C-alpha cells in the first residue's frame, strides 16, 4: 500500500489529515478482515517550496522539514493514525531517482536540457502511451510544439501540457546531491516513484492520496514507474475528497486554514476530530464548520457514554439473553464497511444497535456484556474512537 505523505515545508492542516485518516481506516479495515498490510508513506523534504520557505525562515531545509515532521507525527498520535511501516524521505532515495532517470534517458523517454545554465532532465509524456490514464486526460489535445515545465509543482488544477522535470541540475551552492548523473536534486515528480520502487518494488496492490493528487502527481508517478518496469504500477487507486471550510476552499488569504492545534485549542479532542473527518463518504467533499464539529462531537460523546455504562453493568445472570443483537454489532459493521468504507452508515447502525442494548440493559447477562466488549474492541481496531 502506497500513500502520499506530507510536503514538510509547512505544517499539515486538517484537510490533509482527512486524507491520512481515510487511508488509516482503509488499512485498519483490511487488517480487521485478516490481511497483512505493508504500507509506505512518502515524505517530501526536497522541493522548491521547502527551499523557498527555509530561506524566508532563515533556517536550513533540514531544520525546517524536521520541525514540521515532528509536529506531523505528534498529530498522528493524537488522531490515532497508525504509523506506516516505512516513512521515507525523498532525500534518502536520491540514488533510486538517479537509477530511474538514467534508465528513462537510456530508453529515450526522458532527456537532458539546459535551462538557465543548469542541466535538467525532463520526461516526455508522448513517449508513454498510457499517459494521463488516471485522470482520463485527452491526449488528442496535447500541443504539437514541445513545452517544458521546470518547477516541481504549479498552482491550480489544470494540466501542464508539456514535458515535466525529473531532475534539477545544481552547479552552485544549494540543496544539491553529488551523483552519477551530476550535481542536483530529484524533482517532486519522480520522488514517489523512487521511494516506492526502492522499498516495495515496481508493483503495489493499492495507492492512495487526496483527489488533488490525480491531476499531474499520480499520473506522473505511474508513468515513471511503468515506463521503467513495463508492468502495472498499482492495481487499485483510491482518492479522498477535499475538506472545505464554511463552504470555501482553505486558503491563507481567507484566514481559514486550520491545523490540529487550532482544533484542540477550541476544546475538542483528537477522537472528536477523527470522528468528524471520517464520518462521511471519503470520496466526496466534506464541509467543516465549528457547529458541525460540535454536533458530531456530542453524538460521539453520547455513544461513548452508553458504551461505558453498558460495560459497567453487573448482571445477575451469566446467560446470554441478547446473543443475536450482540452478534449484529460485527455483521452490520462489516456489511457497511464492505460498501466502499461507508463509515457513516456503519457507525449509525452501530449507534442504533448499542442503543437497543442500552434500553435492554436490565436484562443483559454476563455473556452479553462480554460479547459487547469483545465485538466493540474488534470494531475499535478500525474506528479508534470508541474507547
């Protein structure tokens, strides 16, 4: 399982964590079903934005990215997001990026070009016949005249219809690596392909990320990996929808970019935010307001209060009186989670079943309480907010 991680030139915001949470739920549910999941997360610590931000903050790129990465994994702990088996920095896989670029140039898919005095490498999408297949890009509209895009990333969502950079040459001082293809650094466009292929090989079962990764990023990663291997890079692709704030996109200019510490400062817990961010269709847009967060938090608190009271009951009987209802906790949960991770309906059904057991709490036997605790324990390995 390959999942895009953060670009650590800045702190991750709650919209980023919505993506990381759906990936976490997906991994946990696969493990709930009995699969063994080996997961890699990419950490972008080498890119144009990091260099620019470090200069503004008057720190090194390493200091900047390390500081933000520390906050990132603290937030993981608060939200109970499982740490991936491999959290790999782009700066640690430069050797693999060099190997991929060398192979692409050897095969005529990439080429060298001098831009502003630096020798860069570029990928020619017209040399990869399946280019743009994730985003269903209409290649008939590709420009006849060659164009090159020299930056790691570009704002907005339109496609850059041209050749994308793989390697930034670096003859002067800066963030440079001395390699077999010269001094420079790998562009963002090849970093994930280098990280994944070095540690998991050229084929994975599933790849995940935010919906914005479909435009350019994942199709670039796919094109690089498949051009070298000739095989399928990922069997399945899952992409999570955007998080909006009061119906608007998050933007620094609008002052509506919230980080985890902003939510905690308002008195909400990590469980409250985790519940809010996964309580919906992960593929669709989710709108965040403080009122909605308060409403879902109260719903979670009410549910947890019922669970706590149920588990504290001292039954008079040892027999199970509600065995069928207890078993429905698992069967209903899996029925809806099997439907494309339908967390909202799965939880609503769980809430209803717990409410029924709560209303019958006076006649529950010791075996019922044991079954409730065991089944909720299993479910909580996925949801991570029941206890």
